[in-house]
C-alpha cells in the first residue's frame, strides 16, 4: 500500500475538519456563547496538523482501489471521532459514546439522535450538527478532489471518488474527474443556496433557514427544534419537501438539464422510477391517513413530506408517522430499504440497484422460457456489463447479511421487534427515525453502549456503501499497512529522531 498517500490524504482531511470547526466558533462568538473555546481547542490542532502535512507531499501519488477504499473508511472514522470532541468537551453531550453517535449520525447524514431536548444545545452546536450533514452529503473526499491538486492522474482520483460516491457506478460528466467533482459541488451548493433563499421568503429566520437548508442538502435531517419541521408554516414544509425530493435525484440529471441535454435527463430510468415511487407512495398514504387528518390538503401535505423525507433518507418529520395506520407504516419501511437515486446525497440501497435487479430477474425468466435466446441487460438504453450486475448482486447479499446480524445483536436489548428492526434499517439506510421507540417523536438515547456501537457501524457502512468500512476489518489490509518493510522504515525513523 502507498503509505505516504494515505498519510497525506488523512492529514488533509484533518486539516479541513479544523477549518470547518472554525465556523461554529464564529457562530458562538456572534451569539456570545462560551463554547467557542471548546471548538477552538479542537480546531486549532487540526489546522496546525493539516498545514504541517501539506509540506510533506508524497513522492509517488498513484494508488489503487484498495488505497482508495482504505482512505475513505479511515477518513470517515477520523472525521467522526474528532468531530465528536467539541460536543463532549463542552459538556453539552456529557458521555463521549453519545457524542460519537451524534457525530457519526451527522457526517453520515443519518439524523438519528440521542438527545432528549435538542433545543438546550448552543447555537454553535446546533449549527455544527447541521453542518456535518453538508460535509457528509457529497463526501469529504469528493470535496478534496475539488480544492487540492491531487497528482497521479484521473485513475487514482477515480479510485478515491468511487470509494465514497453512492451508487453502483461512478463516471465522468466532463473530461477531467476533478472538474466533475467541482461541477457536482456547484450544483450541490447552488441548490442549497436556493432553498435557503426560499425559506427566508417563507418566514424562517436566517439561522433557521441556513440550518434547515444544509440539513436538507445533505439529506441529513438534524432539526434545531424538538418537533423537527412541524412548527413551521405549510409553505416552509412544502419547500423542504420539494428540496428533499430534489436532493434525492441523481445529480447527473441536473448536469444534463444545465447543459441542454434534456432528452438524456428525462431518459434516465432511475429518475423516472424514483419519481413514480414517490407519486404512488404519496397517493397511497394520503388516502390511508385521510380519516385522521384535517382534510385532504392536510393529509396530502403530511404524506408528501414524510414520503420525500424517508425516500431521500433525510429524516425530517412533520407528524408522528409511527402512529399512522399499518399500510402507511409499511410503505414507509419499504421506502427505507429502497432509498434515493445513485449519485445523489440520499441513502438506502438505491433505486438503480432495484431497477437492475428487476431487469436481471426478467432476463432470467426469459432464459427459462427461451433457453437459446441471448439478451443483454440495458440501462438508459446502454448495455450493462456482467461486472456491474455481479457487484449489484453482491451488494444486495452483503447488505442483507449485515442487516440481519445487526438485528440479532440488538435483539439482546429485549425490545419489541418493530423498534429493533426499524432502528437497524433507519441507520443502515441513513434515514434517522424509525418506528415504535425510535419513532420521529423519540430518540436512540436508551440503547446500551454496545448497541450504539453496532448502530454507529451500520451508519458508517450504509453511507459508504458497505465495503470501505468492511475493508477496515480485513486482516490483509492491516498486514499490508504494517508490513515488514514498513516496520523497518518506522524503526529507522525512530533511530534518526533519537540521534
């Protein structure tokens, strides 16, 4: 493994985390809150380490997918561990395991919380929780590709981006991958800014609007009030619902629309299926909860908000859907598994994977009916190679294995099955709220430390498409990382320092 590249990238991640932590310092100073010191204590060492790291660039920058996956998994662990420190040091979350849960939930854009009353937090901590969604939404390594000159060509950069980007495949929108990453961030931040402006016009204060907009952009769902979005007017709720849907769409769609390729945009099968699922789900739930709502428009508003919130994996709420009729809850749980589009900021298994699986099943049925027929699986009119189909099947299998193992481990809590089942899928799909004891009006604070660690793993695994996190547990990775040659280098370095 290319150790110098791993060190360099992790150093940059820590440096930028220090820069990001200066934002809540600024918020604390604006609102005259003493927690600015707690955030500064963590931010300054990170900044110093990042600056020091930038002077020691690796001589050889090329690396393979193995290094890309390791850097991705390690980066997210480092982000979460350090990002939890201000919450713990300030005393706003007195137990580190709880602060870590909150931090992981923020960076992975899950939105599951252990807090009983979020309104007791300082403005700085409220902003930091929301801002972690913005960082985690598109991905910190994709962000690095946009701002720092990574050598090694598009091959190495592709390995880095593929490891972090959600969905079955990653491609270039423009000739250079760095420009592709920059284009994605322009779209990402542009949509976020548009939502912020619209929420201001709809009646939110600037602090409410910025927190809501960046939490929506990252499809995270951390609210700054205990009732999430329910306390805002209907106009604000519809704006948030529309943007939750927008951020769950594959960003290639917006690129095609911006550059006058509308035919390619509306030809994307995944986007059409995502829209169809949303429309059908909203229709079913609207009529299912009509008897418990104050008229058709109220039912439609609640249904549209919760469907877009769950399917995009945002997790905001305007109603306690845990007490809705069985049919509505069933639809929402199914949407938790499906999730948003690949290439979006949303979580879940992804619509494209279900589309590919459906096509694979159809092809298999045709092969039984016409054994001699030769058919190619196509997506958006283009043939899908066997490797993509294979990796799609492996992902489904791995996801379900981890899901059932997590459900089994949480079963020792001796809680009701609905709580255990939905808490696992809500964290693995980065949704946030589940049903029963982890519904939108509850939190995850009652779980034991062991169960919280299981759910922390699920959040990281779900956000990183399973394999970058699983790779951190493979013994061969650590054997390569601490090989005899590497140990010899460390010993030599130690001797030099002693001299």
